[in-house]
């Protein structure tokens, strides 16, 4: 089963309180409700890095915001155990396909 792309990573940063956060947008998700996007994300994601390697990450928390242009910006907290240097900007975030239903 092919994993659905969530977004391209535009920003990766570290916070003392929450750990590493990845952010990005995907115009294909702009029409969806935040709850639908949240369901798609689930508890785990796959990040395909710019070098082609894939890695599974646990999602600690999710935040979905609206930009001033009406686009949805997705932020995923991956926790304190992940170094932001391990996820280069330009990486692609995919849904983890366990139990995913093709639509």
C-alpha cells in the first residue's frame, strides 16, 4: 500500500520544551477539515529525506494553522529524542500506512 504524502518539510526547529518540530504545507490538504488531516497523520509518520532514506517517527502532537493566505500549515512535534539536524528541509512527510484505507 502506498503511503499518502502529507507535506514537504519547509522548516525544522528545536524547542527546549517540546523538542523537534517539523512544519510544512500541501495545497491538496487546504480544503480538508483539520480533524480529517489529524486522522490522516495518526500516531506515526514516515519522513523520506533528501538523500532518499526513509525513517518512521512517532508523532507527539500536531498543530494545524491557517496562514494569512488561507493555506493550512501543519506542524508536527516529534519530541526531544530527535535532532533537527537529522531532518533536512526538503524532506517529504508521508502518512504511516498501517490500517490506512485507500480513498
